[in-house]
């Protein structure tokens, strides 16, 4: 009884919904190339990679959460917390010293990441145990993380290990200029790892099925509670990592970092075509979403005849147009 | 005058509908007189629901013409159909349960006072009048969801009739109703008939169709087989028309008795001790041996469905315990049940499948480690899935299709394919063939019989006596949450079952 074009995997893989995000990206690239003469230069691409890497790392983890039909509102502040704790430990353990012993530096980086795992675990367990939406629990966690950061740093600017500054700003060079930033390489690594886990491990499959139909997954013997907890842990971990990279780019930690990281990350994931309702999407899509979002931001800055104050407005308008077009195409299927 | 009475109220001429290259409905003629109850029967995919969707305005680009009282009309939107007085009452819970009966009756067209506020006094008074008019005895201020399904259906019908519907389409109205409830609904249908409302009655339940309908239209594979008056039609003949050449697939009538088996001497593999679920059932004890099928019979709401779901871990029992091979299983934990080979198949496929996901993902879900190993590969999983899909008779057996693209019967086969990937020691079935056509039912129950032969213990909960008499070795009858009688080693029939429930 089924339509032929429907049963062929080739056609199924290339339906409009899957292509739409790619088309938006292509349209943006073509537009900026025409509108800004300097757009298609190595420097621009490097800038996009550098800017996009933090978003990509955070969005990769967030993709897990959205795929299992939950949300993590605490990613931005978890990132901030991670960076703040890192800065605080750095001041404590290494001080302003010129040498950074390897083990101490490793601890300064790993302890904050571990604390993020704990935050994610807490959000996850409370979400599952209380049966409240993760929206509520992670909203509270967002305030907790922000408050802890404020209390810990006493609103002071903190220094961070040199290695983070290198990670955030340096990269593979060619002709004396950074071409491929280390942060982009790290982001690529996170994306690939996320993709492999989602597509080729049992855990990844359980994430999709838990998001697609939680009751069905539960009845088939999947321990859906654990899957939700794991996804929130992953998301908190990538958020922490993103926070460290971002602090590295700035070469210090202040409380105004990562303010709009949460919403940008959600926009990236959804822009790529991952559903907010779970079960549909993937890391590949998130990567495209991040590129689109960063291209849009970078490109708008390069168009000189646009009023500075109008840029945010334009970003919002273009973003909404892209989201609506993607959404409509997805609905039509 | 004779011409006027002979003009049907609603007439379809050569109505057709295709989806892509698939012809779902082809050149169907259908006529409906005022004051007539007209049954529409046919297997799944016969075109019943397509035809009704055309009439309800849900399929704008149909072929052919629809005439209302001799005038051609075009039904391009549900609003257009409603404006012409054609209303459809769906089988799924309709209306908004949290609102009162009166509010539901006036949904979307509440009368207001001069100040623009909702006029509750009028709403309540009119709601009472309307329901009294149709002899529906409910309190209009109570919440709709405090009433059983049949009342909700009747309220929906009252709403349709009082908004001016002359043609009522009832989609599977009796499939979830107990016999007394069905009787109640039929009484309402008869009252409407005597007032000249034309009623289309779509059902899989042949007996119900034969009881209430004046004429019956049989569809098969999207084409009209025949429209016949009820007089002189019997069940076997009707089933023969529905199935065409596949006469042997017809279910046997159970007016005559069936001999049930005695309890086996074998050690039971699955035991429930003093099991209770608050608001569901209480103090149920049962045991099943390998290769035995225990039937659970009761009207809808008797607790037998909740019992199977609890046995399978989908719900957590409030007391008592369940043992497999004398090993207690964790209450309310399907993971533990599945690990011990205790498997639940529910009536609602949307509860057991990720419909947007590919079939192979749904099939391998429960035994992913065994089927797919450590590193999941789409091709390997699809390859492992295909033979099982063929074994269960899923059509088309294409693992890459989305599960939601399949018909209901085939979706249930996908659920079976999932469990056949591993060992099934105890198979728990909760109305496993609800809403399926005769052929698909037969396919699914053949799979159950196959598992039973291999030594699986089966528990089958159903509100269809025929189904239980065909497939169960012993039958427990449940009523209001308690086991009221066990039929074993005795000759019994439909009437005896219904009487003891």
C-alpha cells in the first residue's frame, strides 16, 4: 500500500526537511559573499570557526537533551560556573605564578568539569524523580549556577590558565596567521564523538527512542529515566567545556560571559532541524545550525552599510525566517 | 411526493480518491436515505475511512460528485461538511473531559449575556433540554470525564444533532463498549432514526451492524462490492462478501459451545499472588503453564486490561507479587520483566511504537545488544530485521519505512517482530487485535499460536468472547475488578461468558 518514492531510502533521505537547513546556510553564504567583498576570505572563515566552536560544543550536548524530548536551560550558566570555578581554583592553587605545573593545571581544568557533571546529574535525577518537566528543574539549576558563580567570584575578574588562552585563540598556522583554531578542532572532536555515540551506540539509539515515544521505549525495557539523566549530564559537561573555551577566548573570566549562550545554542540546534519534541534530528544537523547561526552573526558585522544598532534586530528577523521556513517544510511532509 | 421520498438525502456518485499512485477509493456509489441507519463494512484498507473522510470534508481533492438532497455539493473543508449538516463522531474520546457536559455541548458557540459574559444559566437549561429531548440521562454540570465512554459518545452525538446535523457518521462507535452500553447507544441511534436523521455506521463488529442497520454497504480494496438491505443477510454471508474469495479466513460463530481445557499438570511458569491495583482490580491470583493460553474476559472497565498491564510491569501493583519461574519480578519495572522474557503487547500501537521512527529501530529496540551488537549499523540492523518482518507477515516488509506508514495490523506485527527477536517466556496480550480487519487479526493470532506451541505461556485479555473462545485454553471472567469465575475443563459458549461477567 505504500508509495514507491516513499519506500526508497534514497528519496527518504533527501526530503525537503533535511535539505532546508543546508539551503538556508547556502543562501546566507551567497548573500554575504555578494554584499560584503571581504566575506569569502580565510580570515572570515577562521573567525567563523573560532566563534562557532563554543556554540558547537554546547549545542552538541544540548542536542542529546532535545533528542530525548527534554530541555536544559542551565547550559549558559553551567558554562559560566565552570569557567568561574576554574578561574577561582587557578588563583588559589597557582596564584599569579609564572609556572603552571602540569598536574595542578589539569586539576584546575578537570575539577570544574567534574562539578558540571554533578550539576547535570542533579538536574537529571531531580527531573526523573520529581516527574517535573526538565524545563522547571533546569531553570532552577540555571539560577543556582549563576548564583554560585557570583558568590564564588565576588563579581571580580579572574585569570585562567594559559593553556585555555592558547586553546581559545591559537591554532594551526599558515603564513604567520592562525588558519584552523584549536578550539574549532576541539569542537569538531566533540561533534564527531557526539555523532558516533548517537548513531552507532545502543545508548544513542535509546536516546532517540526515549525522545520519540517514552512509553514505548519503557515498555520495551529501556530504562528511560537513566537515559534522561545521562543526557542532562552530557549537556552539562559540554556546557562546562564550552565555558572554559569561551573564557580562554577572552583570556579571563567575568560574570557577563555566556549570557546569551543558552538561547544561541537552542537556536542552533533547532535551526539545524532537530525537533524540540524529541526523537528527530542529530549532531550533523546541529553542526549545520551552528554554521548558519555563526555565519549570520559574522556576516552581518561585515556589511558596513548596516547600522550597528540594527544588527541584532536583523539577526532576529533572519533567524525567524529560517526557522519558520524549516518548520513549514517539516510540517508539510 | 414519491420523487421526493426516493431522492436520497445524501448520494455519492463515482467517488474516488488516490494518494500518490495508490487508489484508495475508486468509483464508489453510495446513497443514504433520511431516517436510515446504513452500515459500512470492509477490511482495513477497504476504503471505509477514506469514503467517510471525503464526506467529512477532510480530503478536499476527491473525484466524483456528492449530492445532498439532489443538489451537488463540494466538501472541501470540515467546516463545509458541517455547514451542509454532515457530522462525524470519532471513536476516540471526543469532547474535552475537564469541562462539564453542558460546556461540551456548547463548545465554540456559547451564548453570551448582553454584557458579553458567558450565559451559564441558558447553557445549563438548554443542555438539559437537549439531552432530555434525546432521552440521555446525565447531569449536565458534571465533568464529562466522570462519565463512561458511551456517555461521551452520546453527548457528542447530541452536540452534532443540535447543531443541525442531518447526516451522522459514527466511526466504530461500539468497539470499546460493553453489551449494555452498546444497547444504550443503539437506543439513541433508533430515536435519531425515527426523527429522520441519516446515520452511517462503520464497524468491524458484524453483529452490531446486523442488529442496527437497515442497509449495509460492503467495500473491498477501495471498490464497492454491493449495497444490500439487511433483510435476509446473515453474518457468514456478510463476511463472505467482505473477504471475497478468502472465505476460509472467516471466524466461526460461537453460538455453539466450545470445550475448554482443564488446568495442566505442568508447573506454572507465571504466577500472580494476591495482586491488587488501586482503582483497577483487587486480590487476583492466577497461574499459567508453558504452552497454555489463559483468557481474561470482562466488559470494558472490568479490570482485565489493567491486570495484564500490571502483570507486564507497565503499571505498578499496589500490593501482591508476580513470579516468573518462582522468581519475583520488580513491580512497575518493564525492564526487569523484559529481561525475564515477560512481554506485553498492548491494544494501542501508538503506545508501543515510535511511529515516526524507522521500522527496524522499533524492531531491534528490546534486544538491541543481541541483534546489533556493540556498534550499530543501519544495514546490519535492517538485514537482521527483514527476515523477522517476513516471518510475521508485515507488508511491506521494508525495515527502512517509518512504522507510522503501516496500517494498524501491520504495526502490531512490527511489535511482534520486536519480541520475536528474543526469547518470549510469557506473552501478555491486551486486546491485541483491536481495530484490525479479519485477515490481520488472523495473522496476529497465528503468531500467538506459534509462540504458544513453542512453550510460551500466554495471557490474553479481551472483551470479545469470540476471540477468547477461539484462542484460550482456560478463561477467567472478571467483573468490577475481581475474578468472578473460572471456565476450565467445561463446555461453554458466548452467552455463558457474557452472563457471568
